[in-house]
C-alpha cells in the first residue's frame, strides 16, 4: 500500500507533513535543524534571532520542571531562556546552507527586535535574502526580553502588534506568521490586530508565565540563579488544555484565509491531531523534542496516518477545524439536554415498548397526574 500523503499546503507553502519544530533549543542551529529534517519533520521554526546577539546573555540553571506525583514523568517545564545568542551573520549563512541542502523542507525564521521600524525591516530583508520560506514574529517571549520592551511586552498591546506586523509585511515577500502570548485575557484580540497588520498566519501559544516552585531547604524560588530568580515560561503537557482553548478561540475569530499553527504540550500524534481538529493546519513541538528527542516525529507521522485511515480522511486539510462547530454556550447545552430528554421520553413511549415492563406500570407512566 502506498504511504499516506500527510502533506498540507499553508499560505502557499507545501509542508511534507504538518509537524514543525517550534522555536527554541530544537532549532537552535543548522546542525540540529538538518537532523530534524532527516528525522522526518515537515519544517522548522528556528530559534528566535535579533540583530544584536551581544545583548543576549543567558543564565544557568535556566530550566525547571514539574513531575507527576504518580509516575515521576515530567509534565510541566519552565524556562528563563532568552532568544538566540548567536550572531545574525552566522544565522544568515546557516539559512542559506539549509535551503540549499533541504530545498523542499520549510524553514521559518523567528525574529524579534526593539520597537523601531528600521530594525524590524532590516532583519526581515536580511533573512529573506538568505532564502527563508516564511517569518514568525515573536511577540510572545514572556521573560527577559520584556525588560527591553520586546516579546510579550509587544504582544500584549494590540496597537503595537498591528504596527510592527505592518512594518514586516510591508517588506516581506514571503508569508508572515505572528506568534501570540497566552498571558492575556482575550488572545483573539492581538491575533486580529496582527491580521489587520497583514499577517498571513497566527502561531499560538508561546509559554505561560509561571513560577515552577520554591526550594523548601533554601526558601529560594526556582530555578535559582545566585539565590534569585524571575518568573519564566511554562510549557509541556500541562499547558496543552490551555493552548487548545486559545487555539480554538483564535480559529473561531480569524478569517478563513489566515492560517493557524498550534503549539503547546504536543508529544505524540494524538496531541497534534487535537490541534488540527481545533483549526491548526500545522503543529509545532518544542519541549516534547527537548525531553524525548527528534524521533518522536516517527510516531506522530504513523499515528496521523492511522487516524486518517480509521476515520476516512483523505487529506490532512480535511481534519483542520473539524471539531470547531461543537463549541457552544452553556444555555445551548441546557436546551439540547432538555430536547434530548424529551426525545428519549418519546422513544420509550412507542407501542413496541409495551410488554417490556408490567402493563400496569406502563399505564401509570403514560397517565397524566
Ligand atoms: C527552553 C525553551 C526556549 C524557547 N525559546 C523560544 C524562542 O526563542 N522563541 C519562541 O518564539 N519561542 C520559544 N519557546 C517557546 C516554544 O516555542 C513554545 O511556544 C512553547 O514552549 C510551548 O510549546 P511546547 O509545550 O511544545 O514547548 C521556548 C520554549 C522553551 C521550553
């Protein structure tokens, strides 16, 4: 039997499958991105870059985790990592090399800059001249960069999100996705602002602002750097329900021509399919790859193919948004339940049912009080 076609076209880009490395350590240089393409990933969003890496100084430790009490499995992950600390010139050369070596795999540059039109347009031009297939605008990193008014500090303000997206789309010749922060009341508002600024797609979610824990011996919050810490970004399985809800909200709000890339707590095919069903046409994985390795994409491909066969889907596109119509209001659920009860009562009052119980009981059931 021919292998199932898992490809999907998004904003004119043909992905061999909908599984992408999310921006972060899994896409931190060309070597690891190339390995992921070889392993079967349909595309990669590289680690976020900016024009001046000298301003980016990371700390150690910068990760913390939350384990299941029952099994010890890591279910939640916090990081206080910044964007890439590698020079832009090195990145541009690596983009060129990757596109030469893997012309069919999709390479997305994640960019972040200070609030200055020239800087955003310069970095956009440089990356697209190096051949990247698309951009993801990081409006969502929740820690560190916000102290320089970047990342989430932009994405929490719709006017800034719209304006900066427009700066980029003015000069970009390739699709532009805007990556949303979940640390906001109504995530569809900045998503729509980005669409107004010309974004072709929305990515969601970045990490959720968190404090992973406090060391009960030292009384210091974690991860502890020289006795101190900052709240960081939460990811991994534990965030998936929140990500699914926010992806659903965005999917319902954005126009049909705007794409959606789902992110948050994906580790296996069933997780990814949930995002597709709620409106994502690609699914990104970051922490899952950090914890379990790039080979998880093999199960993701097999699981998606099996799901499509079992459920008679002929293309990945047919899955996208399939479960969205089943969100409603509480009032509507109550009305549907009432209606179903009435229908069930009607069913049980059919003539064929006489004889199932004592005839006297059935007579009493059908008798008005
Ligand atoms: C260690 C780490 C570093 C990250 N760095 C970036 C980054 O540079 N740019 C970005 O847009 N998102 C970054 N993220 C966020 C992820 O791309 C993703 O949005 C988030 O972690 C949720 O997905 P996950 O549960 O699959 O990790 C990072 C996440 C982690 C865990």
